[in-house]
C-alpha cells in the first residue's frame, strides 16, 4: 500500500496528476500490472485521466458534476438496474463510456437504504421550508399593495428563495380598502 500525507492546502486534483506521472512507472515495476490504483473522486478530471500512463489500471468514483454522469443517472430507469447477487439492497448498471478520450467501464450503484435516507431528509427539508414560508407569507397576506402587479411582485420575490415550493393559483384578491390589494396566503 502506498500512502502520502499532504498539507491541507494541497489541491487533490493537481497532486493526483503529479503522483501518477512521478510514481506510476516505478510502482508498476514493483507491483506489476495486476495492481489497481484507487483514486478519490477529485482525481477524476479530463486532465488527470489523460496524464495517466497507459497500462496503469485504476478505479475512481465519477463525480456527479461530470455532465456524462448526470445524463447517465437521469437516463437510467429502475428496470435497467440489476439486483446485486452479493449485496442485499443494492442494484447495479454497467456500461462502457468514452470520457477524456479513454474507454472506461462505469458502474452505477443504487442503494435502497441510501435512497430511503435521502427521501427522509428531503421530506424534512420540504416540511421545514413549508413551515418557514407559511410564516413569511403571513406578513404579505396582511399587507396592502397599491395594485395587483405589486402584490404579485412581492410574492414573486419571496418565491425566488424557495427550493421546494411555488405559488400555484395566486390568491390575489382585489379587496379594495382605500385602493389597495391584499394577498391571501391559503394552503
């Protein structure tokens, strides 16, 4: 096993490239071609991949910031996944991808437990946001606006900050009280 400690200021992306160039040949002589380099996802950049010597075998998690990864994740349907025979609750999808001019095998891994955790976290976030926006909507619902356009603009400004909610049918009524409009915040 090869381990190198670094300063906290060192850029992983740059260091991995230097490491591969500097040590790959000597390490392969000692380890032979049967060894596999395991890289952190910070390694996975076009520049780093293209700097890896041919014949060096490696594995890395592809970051979801890579457009091809995003597209693959959104294109895969549940029916495309194969249930893992070795790990209960895991589903896999394997495909060949060309990235950075290098043919690769990508394996998409879906975990039922991780999905359930994410859904629970998402539901909590949605609920918290709903509670916050209901409190914030109370104020504009009691505030008078000069015209319907001002009322819509006031609520629209609030809505821009919401991640999980949007105003459907706006409850702007022209309940005229001294020529002002009110916003009703109904659920």
